[in-house]
C-alpha cells in the first residue's frame, strides 16, 4: 500500500499570492484540505482492494484447479460441473494437462463427498472405490470400464491367440508348449517378461528360465522397419464409449511416435536401447528424415510418418487399416468378459475409457501389438512439445463422451424435453420404407423392424441417442465399431450373407444396422 507524508517546510501566508488568498479562504485551512485529499485516496485504495478481491474470486470460479475444492453438496455444485480427481501426487505434474483441460471446459475440482459429475481415476478404481461406484448416480461418469484389465493386463493380452499379437507362453504352465513351438521355429528370438512388464531383454532359448513364476515368454519381432536406423513404435489413442452394444473410436488425426535412443544395427541384444522404448525415447522432431516435415511444415506425427512412407514407396493406408483392425480384434475378443464385469453395476452408461495401443512394425510393414496401456501418459514433463497432442487428445475424448458439453446441464440430466433438443426420436429413424410396411407394422421380431419407432425399446433408444451424440461430438476421433462403410458399400451390403455380421451379438447387430441405415440417408454418417 502506498504511504503519504506531509511537507515539513514552514508555511508562510506572505508566500501566497494575493489572487489565491480568496480561494484559500473558500477551501479552508491547509490541514482540512490535506485531510480531504487523504480521505479520497484511502477510499480509492479501498475500492482497488475490493476490485482485486472480486477479480480473484472470478478467477477461482472459472480458472485454475489450484484454487478451492468443493467438499460437499451445496449451491456451488449447481453452478459448475465437478470432477473428482482420484490419483496419487496430483500436483507433481503428470496430471497437469488433465487438470488444465477440465478447467477450460468449465469443471471445478471436488472430492468423494461432492456431488461430482466425473470421476477421473488414474488407477483402476473398481477395488478401492467399489462401494462408491456401486451407488453411482445416473449422471455420473467414470473414466474406466469394469473388466478393462482383460485388455490392459500384459499377460492377458499377450496370451490372446490373435493375428497381430506375437506368440506368447505363460511360465511355468506353458513350458511344454513353448519347447514344442521353439523346436518347430528354431530361428525365433524370445523375450522373457515379468507380469508387470519390467526388465525386458532378448534371451536365447537355452538361457530362458522356464520355471520362473509370474513371467511369460513372448516371440521377439525381429527385422523391424527402421527410420534413420532406429526402431520405433506407434501409439493409438482408443476410446471405448459402450460395451453392450460396443462402440469404439480411435484418435485419427494424431498418433504417438517413439524412437529407440540407439541405432538398431549393428545389433547387440545386451544394449536394450536398440530395441526397448522407454521414457528417454527419441522424439519425431529429432529424427533427421522427419524433423523438417514435423517442425517446419507443421505436420502432425501421423502425417509425418504417412508422408515418409509414401515417399519411400510404402503403403501407409494399409498400415493404418491393419492397426485399426487389430484394435477391433482385441475388443471383440474381450467383449464378453467386459460385458460380464459391467453387469455387476447399475448401468454401463456411466463408464467410458481411453487406452493406448502400442504397435511395432517389421520390415514388411506387418503390425504387432505389444501392449495396451490403461491411463496412458498425458504428461509433457519429459517433452514439452507433446503438450498440444496430449491436450487435443484429452479434449476430443471428453467431447466424444459428452463430458465436455455445450449446455450447462448434461444430456442425462436434461429431461425428456431437453434431450429432444439434442436428439429427438425422429432423428433416430432409419429404413423408412421397411418401417411403413405391414411387415414391421404388426411384427417387431425382424431385426430391421426393431429399429422402427413403435418397436424401439427404451434401452435401445437410449443407446442409439448416445451413439448419435458421439457422432456429432467426436472431433478428432473416428468410429472403429460399428465398422464404417461407404454409401456404395452399404447399398450393396446383405447382412444375411455377411459372416462377420452374423457372428456379432444381437446388440451389436442392431447398432451396426442402425449406423448403416444412417449412412444410407447421409454420407456424413459413413465414417
């Protein structure tokens, strides 16, 4: 605060010009004039303090997550949506972008006792917070699905007999099967991993510990595709928005690229920096063949890679197709387990999950899924340049699942009239000709008739509305399932003759048929 002092010089009447003396008499004595000035200044300082206090209050209301946390119910809960961040060492930096995005979309932080709208848990929450989630309210969302460990668990994934996963054997239970396979494939190199994936190292068959409990042995992907002599992996951000029926999306505008710190050749299995990608990976902007496209031309990581492949005569579109197929293959394989786990809770509508699928490539551009990461890293603490990618991924994901919303009230809390504003029953209608026939007028058994207004069950209607909202809010995400088809492909599609369709669950058949029906009406729904 500023301080004020009086002049200590003596004051003489004779020094006052004659033409000012009348004005002095009107004002009064010098002391009185000084008091008035001081009073005005103090009042101004008081107003300044009031303005500063109000500004800080508004900043706390709309800004930083470092400010107040809502502890319980009350009117504050109604002003802004609330996110409960459940994680260790929240302010150490690894959640800075998560906190920033939630703040920018209008959320304030709360606790377990708050009437929270979103539970963002870094760890799998269904053990420690089981009682809380068992009593979840319809409007509350959780960023994990029950049973998602069937996808993200290293052993469960590695042992899945799927096309894009290298062959693996659990020790010591699969010892004999491994020995038989190794005899038939003598040139295969192996990696023995603990169940938590620590200590990865290439090992010769004779040096493997076949009696080691809580380990698995996996085929090593040799002859990798290299850029500037470096092995690398590709990370895809994948979001599951529904399990039964399945709705699945991939972040299509950007991928994570990570290069090994050391050149692959001359190969030395004792130098793990040649083939293991850790925290100290080499980023895209440090790769000689890629840095100009990424930094000077402002290409995304994905576009940089795709352009590099095209310049070198490789088929990037085929690479993308194989990776996306691999994601869907895993989800369909684990779907039944996830449905069973989700059935233990009130509704599957409360859950969503983002994971990261990590692929490596061989020199023929075949793809191999190495792991699926739960709560993938979204911290740019190691590489500041990754901030934009992480925040865009986070924002697009929250938009896709309806957490970042354009209205003050969530879709689930909007009531019938409010929900109709977003998505009315007539917006769901497909196959208009079929629904107008006697076939569907008097019978709801045919699958196509189940999509007609009179046959739609309340549960199916809700799932279709959520699917429609996701389509409009998906931003940089693209649908992987139901599998998108072009209008031309849909017009020639015959479900009865499609073995892939016939192998789907009834719920997945219905949502697939619905999306194809929307595609026939509007090409914007075909992707």
